[in-house]
């Protein structure tokens, strides 16, 4: 019988190696997912920031959700120029309060939600980390950011 350095047989070493490699690949894949999570959250923050700035054009005017969505679509296609068709986002305007000095003026928040699919790159990790169907090897990350809509004081 062939023995390794520590007295393990070759069969025992062949059992340990796949387990060790899987642990290594899962750890590396978690790092990849963490990187893309940071990327998705930063993109959602930037889209919310831009949308909050372009939503209202004149003082006391209403928030134009169509203008926000149009600008954000252009921004998202620039941010994710390699995969613009895979990134999905949606916007929501939520009234947070009414201005006590002007009862017709509502304070609003823009909520931007992003779905960002990440291709898993290390072998075997889709068994543990991928979304169904697991054979495709994708993990969908979701990010949501809330930003107050900026309203100009003067025209």
C-alpha cells in the first residue's frame, strides 16, 4: 500500500483533495460575489443620485417620473456598457412629508431598485451559490437605494 508523508494512503488523499478544492473555490467565489455586490450598490446609489437631480425642472413643479426613467436608462447603459440588457432597474416615488410652509409642496424620495445578474466563475460553486436553474451558474444580486428628490427654489 502506498503511503503519503503523514501516513495517509493515496485513497485518503484523493478524498480530501476534492473537498479542499471545493472549499477553496467557494471562498474565492464569495469574494467575486462581494465585489459585484459593492458594484451593484454603488451603481444603484449613483442612479438614485442622478434621478433625484433631474426629476424636477421648475420651482414648485411636479416630479417627472418619465424624465427620471429616461435619464436613468441612459446612465445604466453607460455604467454597464458590456451587458446593458441584463441589468434591470425600477424606480418609485414615495411622498415622505408635506411642507408646513407650503401645503401644496410634497417632499418625495426616489427609490431605485436594481437586479444585477452575476456569472459565477469558479467550477462547482453553482451547486451551492447559484439561483435556479443552477446549471446556468448565475446569482442575481439586488440593491435598493433611497434618495430625496431635489427641488429648485428659484427658476
